[in-house]
């Protein structure tokens, strides 16, 4: 069995500690968070990224770099425990690399909501003066397009798009809620070009 280790490139031989794979690979501490091999997941999505990750984790375990028990633990990546652990790791990394700087985490909408709940429940550890949470770019753009759609509702914008044969009535109506970002952005560009 090969002994694979994670170490800092500047780490000297005297301070070298072998990686304990039954602990968190990054912080080397016992955590309550449990990992799960995607191949054993209860989720039904089996996309290409999902399958590739499952194969890579299996190969990683076969080469002896990961204890077999770590892949059988069950914990969702979007659980509050995993988000708290991720926030702790980011805060530790920023504190080590750039002391005094407030860490910034960007997340998509579901993870952002979980992180915000953690921030509100534990302000002494994760308060807004300790860590900054940002909504991801896609969700910011979707919110912006929905706001613009609210302003354009009942303005005749949908009818103008339909009469100009830019979009069908149902498609033009969907531009108001901004759920299909690329199509909505393109519609706004077309209108802007002709104004």
C-alpha cells in the first residue's frame, strides 16, 4: 500500500507528519462532517461530472491514498455542517496567508442561504465583521433581470417583441422573470440595439 501524503512544499523533514486519511485531508482534524463516495450517493443525478468524480475517488482509494472507510460515510455537500467546515477552512487559510483580511466566500443561491443562516446564528464566530458572503454572479444576474422584468411588466415590451417577431408570446413573457439568463440577456440586447 502506497503512503501518499499531503504536505506543504516548504515543510522540512523534521516537522513532517504523515497525512491521516480518516481526518479532514486539509485541516487534519477530527470533524463531524462525513464524506460520501458519489457512486454510493442516494441522489439520482448521474451527470458526466458526477460519474467522473466517482471514478476518480475510487481510483484514489485503490492506490492507498484514501482509507476505504472514508468513502462510505454519508453527508450531503450542501449540509450546514459541511458549509460550516468550509467556512472554517477558508477563514483559517486567509488568516494564515493574509492576517487581518476578512475572508470572502462566493456561493450559489442554496449554499449562500445556508451560509447566511450560519452567519446569523453564530455572529460571534461568523459575523459580518469576520467573513463576507457573496451571492454568485449567475444568481446576481438572474435577480437583476427579474427586477428589470418587473419594471417592464405591462409596459408593452412583450407585445413589441411579439409584433417584431423577435420571440413568441410565451417566450417573450418568460423574459420578464429572467429564469433563462442567456435568452433574456439576448432579448435585452436586441431591444437595446434598436432603441
